[in-house]
C-alpha cells in the first residue's frame, strides 16, 4: 500500500501527516521514534486531498474553531490496538479518561497495561485523542509528542470548554 505525507507547522511543533488511499493513517511528531508507528510514508504529496483536509481541520482545532474531526481514518495495527484506538475516539473534547476506564470500556478490565502500550502506539495523534488518557491519579503520563505537548493540548481543550459556558 502506498502512503503519502506532508508536514505542517503547529503550536506543538512540526507534524507529519500520513494518508493512504483509505484515509488518514498517521499524525506523527517531529521527533517521533520511527519504530513507534511502522508506516513507511514515501510519497511526498502536499496536495493529497486527505492530507489537505486533515491539515485544515487540525489548524481549526488549534485555533479553537473545532472540537471534533470528520474524515476517514485508516488505523494500522493489531486488532487489540484498533479496539483501544476506537475507544479513544469516544472521549469527548475537554474530557479525560484513565487507562483503567479505557480497559473497562473495551471489556477487558485487566488489560490496563496493554491499553497503555496501545495508547503509546496510537498512530493518529490528536485526532484519536490519546492525549486525553491520563493516569488514575490524574497525573499526566507518557506521550509520544512529549508531556509539554500533552499539557498544551489538554489546556487548549479546557480553555475552549470554559469559553463555551
């Protein structure tokens, strides 16, 4: 399968957007470990329609004009990982969940560590909001983009929630 990419500037650093013919496959961080998401995006295509739409929606999100995303996603991972990533998509804007809550949601209460591992391998950062998953004590835990980026995203969402009320 061919994967297309483009980069975009954002308040949390440069992001690499990756798409297949089936939808958005990844939002990768500037200093992402290439082993974290095993997608080999080789075709630089800044005009690919999926990538342009993803860039526009992410820019709207960062500008406080968008709380949800609406385009086709193409998750690449194991069935368990995909189950966890689908659960991430149900976490509302401005809210957080613990790893235990995600494990409970997918019907495997004992899979807390596996949920954490799958969360760490989430290829579509921000869109599939792994930044909304925190430790059971409320502590910010690991994040591929770094804890400063995670804190920024959560603060951005909380600020927008405060303005809405």
